């Protein structure tokens, strides 16, 4: 399996299951309607586990911020960046399409805000500077801890558990830091589905909120870069 296909499939699975749990919770007339934040954060954690499992051949980045972080840390080839990021973006778009197909009737019976929430993140309180900082911090935690999973004693410890530590990490970030912006912590996770929201036909569909779209792209990239820089300084 090529790295492109591996990252594409893994990211598609990530978004299908991650976007799917949001759809189940926020869209009208679903079995899981209004089941809450714990369900969403758990669903995303399990989505990460499944996405990582199926994309192990490529290293299971699934996230441009992770790829950037690893490249800056000297653990990933800069020459492969374009391949990985393209695969991640198109995988995210495919996963979002499958969520829409699965929940199409429910999208058509839900309001514009709920529809958009399935595809992309948004701030609980709109404050661009603090929203950006929130995404930087969340992604810093994600990438900084990932870097340590494969270091020293962790190589035979946490790292030996495969996708499970990363899944728990994403769950912790969602529970502890996700309440401000919905914790995109992944540019492809937000941008790919947001593009699909703009394209797909839905009754009562509103704006794709492109004014906010830069924050869940720039914040994670900044956070990933900072994590690599600090890791290189202290490890």
C-alpha cells in the first residue's frame, strides 16, 4: 500500500467516524440526538484509534500538523509532505461525504448551525485571537506528547501499545481543552469537511463560515511547529 493511499484511507475513516458521532448527537431525529459532549469526545477518540489502525503502513499521521511537527523534529522527510497533506485533505473530504450520505435525511431535517457543526469546528465564544491560541495549545499538547511516545523508555512502553495512547490523548484533549473551539487540532479535519459542506446539497443550509476557517488551519500548524521546536530543545 502506498503512503498516499494509506493516509487517504486512514483520514477518511477518522472523519467518517468522528464526523459521524457529531452527526448522531446534533442532528434531528437520530438515535443519539442530544447525548452530549462525552459521547462526542469518546467517539472522536475511537475514530482516531480506527484511523491509525488502518494507516499504520504510512505512519498514521492523518493530520498535516503531525506531519509538519515530525518533519521539523527530523523524524519525517520534507519531500513527502505534499503527498501526505494531499492524501489527508482528500481523505477528510471523502469521510465527510460518507457522513452526509449516511445521515442525509437527518441533515435535511436539521438547522444550518447543526449541519455545519458536523462538518467543521466553531468557537463557543467568537474571539479570533483567543480561538487561535486555543487551537495552538490543543495541537501543541497533541504533537508534543506524540513525539514523546517514541522516545526513550516509551519505545518499549506506551509506544508498544500502538494506536491506544494517541486515542487516549485525543480524548483527554477533547475533554479538557475542546470546549472553546471544538478542538480541530488538525487542518485537514476542518478544511476538508468544510469544503464538502460548501459543495453538498442540504435543505436549509447556511454559510460555511469561511471567515473563521483560517483559525483551525493556522492554529494547529503553529502548535505542531512549536511542539517540534521545543522537543528538539529539551530531548
